[in-house]
């Protein structure tokens, strides 16, 4: 099973993705590791990425997903996957890709980004991400409210994925 934890910056994709992977006993990959140095530099200067900038990044993530599937491994990926067509590219022919959408109010997202240190994403890009976001349709993704504690979010996701409850 491949799980894609998606949402805008500040939604907690890495935190939830890492904890979910640990909970499920599988690997984790953050989409940030697939960005080119040019994309990271652009975002650190507060310049939003274009679809052309994102295309090689999305293809690299897709290749990593395919490799995990080919090896028969369960894996959790964290990626913004803002647009429907990005999610379609990431899904490919995999009808079993499980999407988890981390959703939260803009003020909480902005506060989290202002408090974050050591990350290349400029907080002023949040408005662009929110404008670009095409939320998943009902039934396309498990929607999680980020105002809940991470341990609650992870356990609810694990249960929705069919993992036995933690004791």
C-alpha cells in the first residue's frame, strides 16, 4: 500500500507522514527531497513554482512510488499534491493509492510556517498554495483536521487504512 499525505505547507505532512510510517511499520519519503536545488532556491526567495517547475519533481516522486510498489513495499509519501492533475499523475494506474488530506484554517497554517525554522519554503508563499489548492473530492481522500493532536490524527488514519488499533 502506498499512502500519500497531502496538503499545503504548514499542514503537518512531514510530522504526520513520519509518525504514520512508524505506526504502520513502513518507510517514509518527503517530497521535499525530490525538489531540484533550483526549485528550493526559488521558493526560499519567495517565488512560487510554476507547473513547469513542478513537473520533473512530480515525475521523480511518481518514480519513487513505482519503485516501492515494484519491490512490494508499503510506503508513506508526503507531498503537497495541490492540484487534481498532480494527484492524477502521482496515482498513475495505481487504483490503490491512499490519499490523506491534512486540512486546516489559514491562520493556523500561517502561524505554523512563521514558527518553522531551517526550511526553504518562504511563509509568504502560503497564499499562493491556498489559491492553487484544488481540495480532493469527497471519496478521493481521507480528510483530517489538523487542529487535532498528531497522535490522534495518525491513529485515525491508521484505523481508516485498516491497521489494528494501538494498545
